[in-house]
C-alpha cells in the first residue's frame, strides 16, 4: 500500500507582503503602509480608482510608510493620474526613492502627479 505523507518545512514560510490604506484626517486622500507589489496591486488600484471617482481637485497620497513600489504600482499611479482630468492632481508625500526615480524616468511630464520633497 502506498501512502502520501505531507512534509512540514523546517522553517516558517515567509510572510506575504501586505498593504493597508486608510483615509487621511483633515483632507481628501489616503495613507498607505506596506508594499505595493504583485500581492497588493488590487488594493492599490482600488484606492487609486476611488480617488479618480471622487472628483476632488487635489487628492493626497501619504506614502511615508510604504517600503516598496514595483513598476506596475508606479504605472497604476500614472494611469490613474491620466484619468483625473483637467486641473486635478495627486499630491504625493513621503515618496519612496524608487517610485520617484521610476516616475521621473517613465512619466517625467505628467502634471497630474506632484511629488513633494521632504
């Protein structure tokens, strides 16, 4: 008789990266914390889509607690900014350095994203 036995790894599995998004107090926008990557794209894109739908002239993104943004996350931000419409913009504070570089490299003339310097 053959039996199958499941092996348990000797070490714990790596935690799945997470992303939390909460409304900002006192202004229109959100505070994000964690990683913007493959496992969290749906959360990030949902937050950006809500910003596009809200119709505010300025929408703040507080990213001081974001530790990683992949190229697709940067692309989602740029795509959302392009859908904002005339005169509207994202104001991004606490931008991770890699995100700033990617935006400068691939979307240097996108006026709907204002990156605040610390």
